[in-house]
């Protein structure tokens, strides 16, 4: 027995000697990023200051396992200094202290876990004034479980901080998490793919209308200029709404600007359609129907009315937002990825005038329709006014219906959001059809400008002018152009 034990002991000594001869390298230390230098902490002003000047002890990492227990063996670590390299992402400060809604746990693997009790704690309103809401931070296993998010090394730095009341807290500066992209979810596909593509298509439709009415000189009358301006307003509104769908690399300020531009452009479009309704209504009621000589001056007057009212109401809405809505800074998700950052008081100032304009336009519609029904014969100018009235009614109905569906998106319902996306693209298509495709005069001048009589495609040939496609004098101009061409 003694010989056997002696042999086993010699075997163990041989194995140990062999292991030493292998010279296995030691595991590199775990790098823990510290926000300040080695003997510094964050003071009340959120600046690094030496511990001798603050009267607190130097910060040392305290590791905790996922179960909440202290590990039996502390990992070998080494402190590094500096803020995390967040590249294009923004940084987000977290303060954890007794009684706060945030809790920071440093794992033995070097991962920093941030626990939050409720969603409001994910909205940062601290010394750094970074005001945005993080996405994807919830642990959805059970609604009662604490929400947390893990930050890997390189995505955070941690240190000790002194609060204004002298209380010590654990401070962490982290990179905002990237939203989790789930290509299998219908909501993600609609909000990130379908909705932006629909906005781009709508922008192309409104841009086409504006170019057609601006380029063709025969369409640059008062009604044509109003249609061009309405198209540009709707185009700007689509661009602003498109900005609101991208949430990764933007801040609260950019969303606020997008909201203001969106609502201002929509309000301006309704003021312009109101001007168009007043123009048609006034000239059907007036005994003097000669319109050509004062189109430019009238457009100037209408521009002063529209932009003056729009600018005044926009300034009042911004004032109401910053004065009366300061206690509610958080953004609200409205439809898909779109966010609303402007307050309800400002929204009321934007949309109540639109509701009043809708009522006034309904009056113009009914009154003008009654006047037209009493006219037995139409001259050329009355016929042109009748076409302008028909265009006004169609555009007004399309804008009003789309506006109503847009307001329904304030109700947190995904079905209403999807309906609004469909209504949005349908509005652009109807605009293009009403203002360009269904107007024989517009399509005639468009074919005459872009095509020729011997065009291969017969549908693109301009053909002969008719009373429906030309106004007074345009027939002779067209014939003279053909004679000069031949």
C-alpha cells in the first residue's frame, strides 16, 4: 500500500512539473472602463475631480452574478479610463442610488446590466439634457419582471458620482442601444419599409403636379399657381412625416422640428384651398368675371393672407408648446414608427383653424353650387370657373378625408395606422389624377410640349385643339406654332 501511494505521489509531481514546463499563458485581465481617471470621481457638476477634493473614497468595481450574489472568486480586472466610443450613437447617462428607479449591476463577465422599474425611468432628463426614449429595453417574459438591458464592454463606462445633495451614486455613461430589427414582424415591415416607400411615392406624385403646373405657361394662372403651392405644401408635409419614421439617429429636437413643419405645411395647404374656394365663389357671385388682368396681384394678396395666418398660428403654437406643455416632455408613438413630440395645446392651435376652414369651404361649396345651378348658359370664362370649381371640390374632399384619417392616428390603434398609410398614398394618387390626368386641357398641353404629331405612341400625340383643351386664343397660338414648325 505504501509503495502504491508513493507511486501515485510521484505521478502527481510529474504531472505538475510537466504543466509548469508547458508555460501556459495567464488569462488576460478583464478590462473595466472607468469614466474618470484612476483617483477621480464625478462631482456635483458632472466633472471629474480628485477624491481628495471631494472627500469620498475611490470607486472600485463590485461584481454581482445574474442571481444577485457576489461571486466566490473576484475576477482579475484592470481599469481603463475614458468614455465609450459610441460612433454615431448618442450617449446616455444613468444614475443609480438607493431609492432610484435605476439599478446598475456589473457582471463577472464585464457586462453592465441596467435594471429599470418602469418606462419613465428610461426617459432621461438629467444634467446632460439628453431627452429621448430608448427602444427595446423591456424583458417581455412577464410584465411584472424588472426591465433590463445589457451593455457589453466598449458600450459603457462606470464610476462613482456625487449628487447635488451630497449622496453618492453609481454613474454609468452608455451608448444608446440599437433598435432590434425583426424582419418577420408585420409592424416592423410596414413601419420601416412600406411606410417610407409610400412617402417617397407620394413625394414623387406631388412633385410631378408642381412641375407640370409650373413648367407649362398655359397653366400659370391663379388657379394653377394655387394648385402648385398646395402640391409643394403637401410635398413638404410628406418629407417631414418621413423624417419622423427614422428614430435611430435623431433627437427630440429633430422630431419637434419635423412635427412643426408637418403641421404647418398641412395648415398652409388648407389655407390655400380655402383661398381657391373663395376665389371661385367670389367670381361666380360677382358681375365682373374678367380675370386675366389681375391674376398676379390676386395671388400676391392670397399669399399674404395664407402665409401671414400660417406664420402667426405657427408661432402661437410653438409658444403654447414651450409654455403650457413643459411638464410633459416625453414623446408619444403615434403611428408605426412615427413619434409625436409636440404638445396637445400646440396641436389644438394647429388643427382647430383647419376645422374652421373646412366649415367655411363647405359653405363655399354649397353656395357656389347653388349659383351654378341657376346659370342657364356658360361663356368661356364661366366654363373655366366651373372647371376650377369642380377641381376645388374634388381636392377639398380628398384633403378633408385624409385629414380626418390622420387625426385618427392619435388613437393608439395599429389598424387605424395602416388605414392612414393607405389613405396617404391614395390621396397622392387622387391629387395626381384630379389635377393632371383627368384635366383634358392639362394633358393636351403636356402632350403638345413633350411629344409631336408623328410620335410612335399614338396616345401621346397632341391631336387637334378643341374647346375643352384650349382657352380663347390658344387655338390660334397652337396653329401658328405648327405653321412655324412646318
